[in-house]
C-alpha cells in the first residue's frame, strides 16, 4: 500500500466492514483497515485526505454473506504489525451496534448495494500508544476477524 509523500504519521485501524445490499439491508461483512494519516487528520478540518487517499481502505479477503455470520456483533478482531499483536478485541466492544450505524447513516444517505460501512476500531492503534508507533515503509499489517478471514498488506 503506497503512503502519500505528504504523510508522516500513518496508522492502522482494524475494523469490521458492513457491506450493504438492496433495500438498505446488510448483505455481508469484510475485514477492513481504515488506514489513517494522523498528521493530516489532526491539522485539517475535514478528514477526507486523512482517510480517503488512494488505497487507504484495503478490505477483503472476500465478502462473507450475512447468513453465514449469525452474530457479527461478537467476533474476535486482531491486528498485528510486523508480527506484533497490537489490537485484540471483540466486535461486542464497539461503541455503536451495526443496526444503529446503518439506521443513523440511512437518515441522510441512500445506502446502495455495495456500500461499505466501517464500524470503528478497538484500542491498540499506534496513535494511542506511549510512545506513539506509526507505520513505516516495509511494515506489514495483518488484520483478522473471526469467521471472516484475514487481510495483509505492506506499507510502501
């Protein structure tokens, strides 16, 4: 995953992705990394560049259909950086539930098939560590969610 030249504080956020289907219903789930440029996020009033740069949201490894995940709100989520476990939580720890997020977003946005909603990240991101630990070229991030698989990407 390429890091924009302007970014100096790149961070990972392992998250459950909710994939929308027809009629505003949840079609499935995926493993996501809400890669974030913390330096841009902290100094700019909008987060568009901090969270929306090219390749900033790798996800996969496939979409697991909703009927295959009886309880998406109680799955193990783990993130490793270079083999070091950094995030180890359950989706039940998230502040907002899936139905609540879908309803909230649906109040102002038409949710179309294929839309991806990220549900938030648990503790353990580099920004919150003491000292802070940001990603660098060559680092490998692996995120795994129970029943959904894992994604892995290197920072270029």
